[in-house]
C-alpha cells in the first residue's frame, strides 16, 4: 500500500520535472535581478514560493530516499528470512525423505512379518509335531511287530513245507523200494517153477 502511495506522488510531481523548472525560474530571476535595481514584489513572491516548493521537494526526496533505504533493509531482511525458510524447507524435505524411507522399511518389515506369521500358522506347533511323531513311531512299532509275526509264520510254514518234502521224499523212496521188492518176488517164483519143471523132466527121462 505504501509503495503505491509513493508511486502516485512521484507521478504527480512529474518525476522531478517540476523541480528542474523551478530551478530554472530561480536562476533566471537572479540573473534578471542583477539587471534591475529593485525587482518586482510579485516576482519575489513567486521565487520565494518556488524556493519553498523546492525545499519541500528536497525534504520529500530525502524522506523517499530514507523510506527506500528502509524498505531495502526490510527487503534484505525478508530475503534473509525467505532464504532461511527455504533452507528450513529443504531440511524438512530431507527429513521427510528419510522418514518416508523409514516408513517404507517399516511397511516392508510388517509385510514380511505378516508373511512369517502366516507361514508359522500353517506350520504345526511343536506339541502337535511331537504328537504326530509319536503316532508315526507307534505305527512303525506296530508294523515292526506285524512284520515279526509274519516272518515267524513264514518260517513256520517253511519248516512245515520242508517236513512235508522230507515225508514225501521218504514216501516216494518207500514206494520205490516196495515196487522193487514185488518185482524181485515174481522173478524168484518164476525161477522156482523153472527148476521144478526141469527136475520133473529129468525124472521122466530117468524112467
């Protein structure tokens, strides 16, 4: 708002054009006053008014210069504050980047933790694992006992089969010997009949 006010005042003064004209009027008055013995009162009043306006203008220019200097100082201060704010914003941005990276890491760790929890929930507990191991162990022992029983039965049947084979072999040998004995008896009877016939023939011949 102050800047606009000063700008309007400078435009109204003609940006210093009025002061140049007044200086020229005062210089011309002093040159003319040397030529005449007594200047006119109207001219003196006019020049006095011009001098007052020039003095007022100088005061205004001084105030404007001081105000400009003050504003320049304020602008420099504002510029320093703005630079400080910019630096602070950069620092906050860097901190935000670090926090964002940490947040991403935390999020990733949470996801990994959830996956691990899901895997752990799928995997049975130690007690359940031990119970299943005991069940498997008991089942293996039952299978082992069953295998022993089957092996014992198989051995018993094998022994029975061997005994049956021995009995069968003896029976076959006995049958073979019996057949041989029968065939030997028949041959002896034939020989005895032949001997009896030959004896009877000899007796008839002797007669």
